[in-house]
C-alpha cells in the first residue's frame, strides 16, 4: 500500500514582498497618502475648471443666439410698422399714416408698461409681511 504524505499545515508568510509591515514607516505611508490626496485634489480642480468652461461656453452661446433672436424680432416689428405705414399711406396720406402707426405703437407700449407696473405692484404687495 502506498502511503500518502500527511497534510502539512500551511503557515502564512511573515516575511516577503507582500508583508504589510515591510511597506516602510508610518511617515512614508502618510507621505504617500498626502501625495495621493494632492493628486486627487489637483485632478478634481481640473475637472471643475473644465465644467466651468463648458458652462461658460454654453451661456455665451445662448446669450449670442438670444441677442440675435431679439434683434431679428425687433427688425421684424420695424418692417411690419414700415409696411403698415406704406399700406395706410394711400388712405391717410404719408403724414397721416406715419402719425397713425406711431400713435398706435405708443398706445400699445403704454398699455404694456401699465400691465408691467401692475405686475410689479402685485409682487410687492405679495411680499409685504
């Protein structure tokens, strides 16, 4: 009969490259930790700078496009008013058409400003204690 060797107990290595006590002093560990923290903080700062630049670019583009849109709306309103003057010129004459369109535009503007004033007043009243 063949005898099998008896199981030998495996003892953990206490010395070698994987030994945690062989990693150096506590001071070196804290130095590595400090270096890692600085590297992480630097990377996070760069990430936040990138995010801020992306947001700034988006806000800039939105402002440019919004400004162009408002200018086109303004130009369209001017073109509408000029066209209205040209249409009314045959019935009211040049001066009459100009005065009618100007008066109508001012009347609409005054109504809009009064509505805005009422909104501000209502907001102030709602915020009073």
